[in-house]
C-alpha cells in the first residue's frame, strides 16, 4: 500500500497508517459480502485508530468538541432513551438507545481522528478505502453475473446447511447441497455501495500520480453502477442515482443544492405521515408499474401512519414497532394472501418510524439534525462540498425506503460512511480552497 503515499517519511513512521489502511482495505469488501460485518469493522477501526493516536502522542482528535450537530444528535438519542419511560418494553427502548449512543460517540471520535490524521497516514487509509471498495464491487458484480456462484461454492465448502442459512425461501437444495440462491439474497450486499462510493472517490482524487485519478474514479463509479443497477435493491439504485445527480448539481451551485435538499429533508421528516396516507388514497399499492415490494411498502406505510395519531407528540417508544408488531390489515391485490395479518417489525421508512416511535418531538429533532448537517456541508471547501451533498442525498434515500433505524449494523454503516467521509475531507482539505 504505497502507490498514493509520498515517500518523504520512512516506512516505520507510516506503520500506523498502513495498519489502519489494511483494516479498511480488508473490511470494506467484507462489508460488500455481508453488510452486517460493518458492526465489527467500525469498532475494530476505532480501537486501532485510538491506539495509534495514543501511541504516537497525537491525541488531539480524542478531545471532545461539542457543536450544534453533536448536541442535536445527543438530544435525539437521549430523548429516545427517555421514551423508555412510557414504552411497552422500557428495557428494550433504553438498551437500544444506549447502543445508538455508543455507536454515535464511537463514530464521531473516529471521524475526528481521521479528519486530523497526518497526511502520510491518511493517504494510506484512503488507498485502503478505494481499493477495498473496488474489490467489493467487483465481487458483487461477479456474484450477480454468475448467479452467486462464489457464495454457493463457499457455503457448500463450509458445509452450511438449511438449519443455518436464512431465510429458507432464498436457498434451493438438492441432495444436501446448495444449488441456487435467490437474487434477493444479494440485496443487502449492495446497500453500502451508494454510501461508500463518495468517500472512495475523494480518496481516489488525491492519488499521487495525477494521471490515475480520473482513471480510478471512473472505474470505481462505473463498476459501482453496474453492481447496484444489476442487483435487486431498488433503494440502492435510487440512492446511487440521487447521489450522482446531486454531485453534478453541486459542482455548479451550492446554494441551489442546499436549498433543494433542505426542502426535501423537511418534507420527508415532517410530511411523511400525510404522504403515506395520500399514497394509499391514490391506490398506489395496486399500481401495475410498481414492484410488489414497493406495493407492500406503501401498504405498510399506511398501516403505521394510521397508528401515529395514537401517540402523536411523544410516540410509543424507541424500537417499539418491533415489540408491538402491528398486523397488516390489508395487502395489495397482487400480493399472496399469506401477507395478510403478518406482523410489521419496522416500517421500511425511518422518517415514518421516528414519527410512530418518537412522535413530533423526535421528528423535529431529526429534522433539525439534518438541516444543521446541510448547513455545515455548505461551509466546507469547494472541492469537498459535492461529495458531502451526494453522500447526504444517498443516505436520505437509504433511510426512506429500507431498514430499521435501530438495527445495529445499519447504524454502524452510517457511522462508518461518515468516518470515511471525514478521511476524504482530510485528504481533499489539504488542497481545497475555502467556501465560495
């Protein structure tokens, strides 16, 4: 790992950077194989970064620096913990809030360490990021093209059987051997790509040999697009497309992009309940041009939106959708009857989940958090802003259509993406002009 690092310092003095870069280079493709492994990669990288900072007496990044964004995030998590006072399962609400607090503090600490990392070491870490993502998207592309031949071979080699692999409907067996895996099993594999592509492009933009910068960037973006667009995750496709469009727009006008994203964010955070009910009223759950998964989501959103008025101010408590598990009262016409009456463990929409679980108070705090992040992005250097806006747009789409906000791996994924952006901010910031 030396191609992007200037050779002005001896190898021994760059050992920590190479070590951290290796963790990233190995961890990122593994995340693309199994997104849940990010809940291991993030703390491992944090521990290594803290140890390196202490060993090198570079502890400035360990000093807490509270600002508006961190205070609002802290207030949101504290309120989520307090919701345990009225939640049906107080212990569950408090415990998941404490886990969220640990992930947030760890991610913010890692962000500060990577943002202030010495350039020579930061270059090694950045190299690990773009190489790791390149390997990850290559793996995803090969798996999609081959019908997941690598996964099938690995599972058979490890002798993993039906009693281990879930969900069972994704796997086809013959004489005790796995012979096919449903394409939907790859959905989670591509979820990290729309988030990590932007920090990886930031790292590629500072390669020592300038001739390789556009080459690596184009290859990364094209392979990421191929992997995401050929997979079955419609959310990942929307997130990647949103990031690309916003990146292009931000190259020309920070003001327009900031206001557009601010309006979209406020609408998503505060208008999601009436929007969900309107979608049902328009009968979109039966629209032929929507996939069944999208039709089911619209139905789920309606079910949750109807429950919001029962606790509109405070909500029912953090992660209580998983505990209460409201049932599907209706299903799309195209859906199998088995879906009728099934429990809803989460709304597949973080904005709506916050309204149901944390009420108006949580929704307002979350809205303020996003607006403050956008304000901070607008203050970044001119070369950093497009990447930051693109990452924000991709993240906003991801949370609007996919997983439970309280899933540990999902929280860690956003923390890891933010930390990688801080690394890219460090790298581009050394050559970035101030706000314009």
